[in-house]
């Protein structure tokens, strides 16, 4: 697996208006743009759009904007613009250009999150021909609904990664609805029906985030074109998993319908995520056509995340 890094463009913007604290309200003044407000508060346009339920980046003087907590890096690490000329001019996002701000972008590389320790000897064999020993159960938690608790078992590091990813997204987007969690594995692994894998505790199916929770969700998965997909939050979820790909016990592959990939790819690109990075994440798009996120039929209503074998765990097979 190639090393995965995310670089996000941040543009230094000068303004005389006051800065609100996270959770405060900001009143738009003449000359403001959502982009300028976002940068001044160390947020992204997507965060402000989500926190204020905005379907457009057009704002007007006198409008009140809620400033969310933008500290977590679920949709990508943030770094303040530097005076150095290194890498200037690369990858200025469409949003910056559309807002008429020609200032040069400055990029930085942020390391992957802290490693998650794995308990060896749990995942045995291959995902499609294996078993599970001394399983760890994903238990009820804030922000997610386990559709079939009897199939919510996995290797301990897999369960931890799932919990951390959901927590990261909810910190970034506190108003998102409950997320549907599909199958991991049975307590002892093996065939659980309706799956070609999920046998060794290293697979998990997870639903999408929507602008408004659809009827029947999270009890059932909902296809991406059957309701208004929350692209910002869903991208954050995909990124929260994909950014672990450099880790020994991180993500190996994510299966997702090509149509959903395109929507997330286009959204992220339009919100200043560099195209070369997106080509490393998604099979869809340019690059070499590989990517961590790969097309798989029947994955238009959920993402399927598969994790690597623990390092030097000889009973586990990729």
C-alpha cells in the first residue's frame, strides 16, 4: 500500500471583522464570503455549510452564521498558511477561485493518527474463509445503531478503528444523524450468510450520512441516490478510515459503488482537496486507477471497510 497523506489548501485572508469562538454566532458584514469566514475561524467551507444547513455558499450582510468546533481533522488536517514560497501556487481549490481570492495556497503533510494496538490471534484465515477467536464486540455507543448485534464481533483493533472514525466525524459534524452499522462477523467467525466475506472479524459494513435521515434508516441501508446524501459528512467518514492505510493495522481496502465514489470525489475536489490525493484514495478519477476505495457491485447503499492482518500475526491471512 502506498503511503497516504492528505494535504489541504489554506489561504491566509486579511479582514477587519471580529472572530467568534466555536459555538458562537457570527454576523456577516459587507464584503464577507463564506470562504473568508471559514478561513478566519480555522474552519472549512464544508464545515460552515453543514453547521448552518446551507445548500449554497452565497451569503448576505446581516446574516447570522454559527461557528462550529473545527478542531478535529475528520475531513482533513488543517495548517495555517506560511510565508514561505515553497509549493506556492499549487492546487488552489475551486472554492478559492470562485470567491475571487487569488492568494497562493500553502500545503503541509500531516501524519496519520495514532496507531491502534492489535491483539494477535483473533483473526484467523482469510476474510472469505476464516474464523474468529476471543472476539471483541462492538457495543452500543453514541452516534451509531448496530443493525444485527449478533453479527457485531471483530478483532479488537477493527472495533476500535470503527469507534474512533465515528467519533471523529461526530466531533466535526455534531448534528449528524445516527449512523447505520451493518455486519462485522459472528462471534466465532465463519459464514454468516448474505456475504462472501465477513468471516474473520476484519470486515465491517457502514451506511451513509444524509442531509435528513431517510425513512427506514438506520434499521436498513439506504442507497445514495434515494435520499439527499450528506457529502461532507460521508467524505469525512471515508477519510477517517482511509487515513489509517499507512498503519500496520490500518485499512486495507474500502469497497464502494463507483457512482458514490464519483459524488464524493467531485465534492472533495470542489472543496479544495488536492486531486492527486483524491486519486490515491479513490479508484474513480485519474491516477493509476487503483486507490484504497474500490468499486464493488451492490455497494451503492453502504461502504465496506476491510482491515489488514496484524503485523506478524501468522494465523491471519490477507
